[in-house]
């Protein structure tokens, strides 16, 4: 039996959030599931060792530029691309008629999908829970799980000189937008408190854009320089075993918060300008919201009100 799951949201985070549903499908039918996802999901970088995932098929479609699967011609190209896999079932995690028709024309006999034409104001996970319950009679309560070879984790610990006597902390200091990136001063305050508590090493995870690199530089070029390891020149695939060696993570709302929590690392998520669910859907996540707020969403813009004392106190409660 060959099964496809279609998840057309953008980015790493949305892909990770849907992993419990993919795993449930795999477990129900006793076979790994192939994914149709956008290339910027980076799924092939972090799911290549996960046993409930089969093929990663890239959906080449974008609202801003014309790509292979865009438009009328792209519709039929995607039909052709999917048809060659001879899938028996498909789970479509959206309400689009387009993917329903593509699946039918690709010869897939069994199609399970969100209700059609209900995209407006749609909750990110509730419709997914509903179709898994409806068609498989499974209640989804699991965390997302990214699997990684233990020998690779051990090898990485040796190559990075990771010492179990130290507190190894992942700092996800990047972010996809300026309103999500917590100022370097906040991280530095936490680092000072942690270093006074226990000998630490800090693994700095960020992207390559100018603003993220500025934050990285502000953290790296301090008295903590010898205790910091910058990860920005590594691929996600190379960073995963480093994360797995960490005791705890402190991350902006960035891909690394999703990756670290799915690897089983207790992750403090700093939620400044994004719906809270993105930092709380996993029991390994411990969200911190801006002072003075009772929740957080788009346009909260609270990056300067994330309290380093609260981060430190939360971290102590986790490691103790």
C-alpha cells in the first residue's frame, strides 16, 4: 500500500506541526507515508531518518513567482508527477478543490480531505484532528516526532566536544521576521544568569540574512565568545544531531523551536508576535509571552517585553 499526504503550507514549522497526523496514518496502515510539501518546508533535510516517512515530493508552486506546478499547465504536471507513484490513498490537509481533482486524475482511489471550500479563518490543527478521527477513529494527542540515528548523535557530540558536565543550551536567535526576533540583550541577560548558575555552552542557531547575522554577532562577540558555537554555516541536517545533544533550548518563534521540541528537547519558546499555538502545541514547549499580555497573536509586537528573568526561572524549573 502506498499513501500520500498533501500539506501545502509554507515553512518548517507548519510541516512539523502536522507530523503527529502523518505518524498516525502510518501506524494505522503499517506503512510509511509520502509527503507532498513545498521545498521551503526543508522536509528532506530533517525527515530523512524518520521511519514513518517515505518519499518527500516537492510541490513547486508559489503565489509570487511562476513555478512548475502553477496555473493550468502546472495542474496537469502535478497530476503526472503524482500519478507515477501509484498511490492507493491520499490525505489532503487543506480544503482545496484543486488537490482533490489532482488526486482523482492521478488515479488515487481513496481520498480523505478537509471539507471543501472552508479555508477562511481555518484553525491550523483542528480540521486535521477531525479527519483523522472521522476516517481512522484516532484521537491525536502525540507530540511531533523527528527521529535521528543515535550513533550520529554520539559522533556529533565527539566532533563538537560536547561535555555532559556542562549545560548545553540551544539558542534559536533567528526568526523569519523582525517582529519575532528577540533583542540580543535579552539573550545576554539570560546567558549571564545561566553562567553564574552552571558552566554552559551555547549553540547559536540562526539564518544568513543581515538582521539575523547582526544578532548572532552581538552574542558571539562578547565575553561569552569562547562558550558559543555558531551553527549558521551548517545545514539543518547537520544541525539536528547538535540540537539532540543539548539539554534545553531557548528559541524565538523560528524553525529551531519546532525542530528542537520535535527532537524531544525541552524548548522555551519566546512568543512576541505570532499566535500562541505555534509555541505551545508540543508538551516539550514552554512559551514565554510579553510582560503585560495575557496571550499573543499577530501584531502583539512584544519582542522588547520578553522578560529574561522569566526565561531563566522557567529554564531552572525545567532542568530541575
